[in-house]
């Protein structure tokens, strides 16, 4: 080994060395390494050393040093990434445990011990060392913060943690943005992902594959939100952190709802024509009922002017005729849009639903107050009417009496009327 002869490099007077026949001399790096560490040598293995050989040895040594530094940098990079993902996973687990605990307390107020299911698939380091003590400086090409990580691996954009969604606001270069084909989400609430889908299709127009892992996909209706994407050819939903995958018909629902995208693969399995037909059979009637039972004003607010004609076809029952459904579906694919019935199946995030509930509550309070005021006003009018009915006979008698007394003397009454007319003219 080179360590066996490394002590010879300390000699300043050594000028000639022969190692021929030793195993070390068979190594490809042998000559360059020896010359680099023993610059005072004049001969090696009974051959005179030229300046060109010294220069080449120096270059080779520099390359070797750069390779070692790069290897060390990559090691630090992997360690930093691992620790960051562990930190994100820990925060996600704490958040999920907190949500599960609140839900359990709301359902069971008897203070019974509740089971909390968290993500236990990640091994965290036993020691609580900070990243600063492990790495002396940030590694270029990796954006790491305490609670999120953004990384581009080939044609895949990996987003870890909710804070990573802010990267969509960056000014991505056209080349990098056009290169991204797959977007992977990990440890991010699906409701938060829904809010950035519009930005996603604008920033990365060539993205055709979405991956979800630990995103709390729990209901089929959440897939409705993906209908607003530009294009999806593949969809991967990891069972870890996504209970919706346990539903038997989840793939068929995805195929039905995202039919206008012509999905090619779901969780790596190729979609067949039979799958599409089965999805249509299972959920086609559901979508038709949802669209036909929805009030017209709600439908028009969803579609706008461009879909009025399709909606009127649906109301008149023409959509049931053979040919209309296929035409509508083909038009939807041709225009890059979704069919009328499918578009009725949409998804509202929890935050937006809460805002709607608050708005409905305010409207309800206003309507209640308005109706109460109307009822109060109606009651007062009724009371006045009843009082008038009681007083009217006496009032009528007095009116007749006053009129009779006034016109009893015809001449004086006429003079009084003429006087009134004269006063009015003046």
C-alpha cells in the first residue's frame, strides 16, 4: 500500500527509488502518486523523470483531490438531505398526532385513552445534533430550511413539507421549468396542494405525472380538485399517509373523474379500456344525478356562458340519447375540458368550506333579523287595523254630522267654498 512508503516522502535527500516488482507498482495511480508526494525524485524505477511527467502527476493529483472533495460534498449533501427529511417527517407526525388527538377528544369526551396513528416509517437520529454542527456551509444546489425541502432530481421536482409550496412563486428558468415532468409531494396537506394547482400548471407546463405521499388523501372527492390541472398522464398515490388508497373503487373513480386527461398509468399500472368502461358504469349515473339535481343558477355559476348549451341539453334529457354522451365526451377531450356531468363533481377545501359556513351564518342571521322586523311591522299594522275597525263607526257618525252641519245653510256654505277657492289662487 502507499502508506507503507509514505514515510519516504519526508526525506529531502532521496533522489532515486525503485519499487518495480512490488504489488503497489501494478496500480494505475502508482506513478502519479509517488511523483506528487516525492517532488525531489530524479529517477523512478531506474527511469529519469521528465518535467512533463511531473506536470501530469500534479494535474492527476489535483483531479484526485477534486474527486475526493466532490465525493465528500456528495456525502454531506446526502446526510443533510436525510436529516432534513427526518425533521420534516417528525414535524408532520407531531401535526398529525395533534389533529388525531383533537378529533378523538371531540368524538369521545370521557377522557378514555385514544390511539394515535402516526407515520412510523422514518427512523430519526438518536442524537439531537443541529445541522450546523454537521455541515460547515450550505451545499449549493439544495434549498434546505427547517421545515421544508425543495429538490430537483432529473425531471422530477420533489417538495417536502408545506413550506416547499412557496417555491412555485420563484422565477424558474424556462429550461428548468420545461424539463420538469414529475412533481412529487411529501408531508403536505392535500388541501394546501389544491391552492397551488393553478400555479403548478402555469410554472411547469410539461408536467404530466403527480406523486402524493403523506398528503392526507382521505376521500374520493379530493381527486375532483385535480380536474383543474393542465394535463395528467400518470398519477401515483402512495398508501403511506393516504387512506383513500384502501378504497376498492378509488382507481375507477379517478379514471371517471379525470377522464378528459386520458390517464395512462395509475400507481405504475397501465390503464386499460376495460378499466375506463367499468369506471363509466360505476360512476356515470352518480355524476348525471348530481348534475341534474343541482339548481340551474348553481350550474351556470360553475360553467359560465360557454356551457349553457350543454346544460340545456342535459335538462331536456337529450343527454340520454345515444350519441350525445359520446359527442360530449369527444368534444371535452378535443377542447381539453371536462364533460358537464363530471364537472359537477368538485371539491371544496376545509378552509373554503369554513368560510362558506361563516358566510351562510351571516346571511342566515340577516334573513332572521329581516323576517323578524317584517313580522313586527305586520303585527303593528294589524293592531292599528283592529283599532280602526273599533273606532270607525263613531268616526263615520262624526264625519256625517259635521258635513250635515256645514251644508245646513246653503248660501253660507257656497260663500265659504268660494272664499277657499280665492284663497288658494292667491
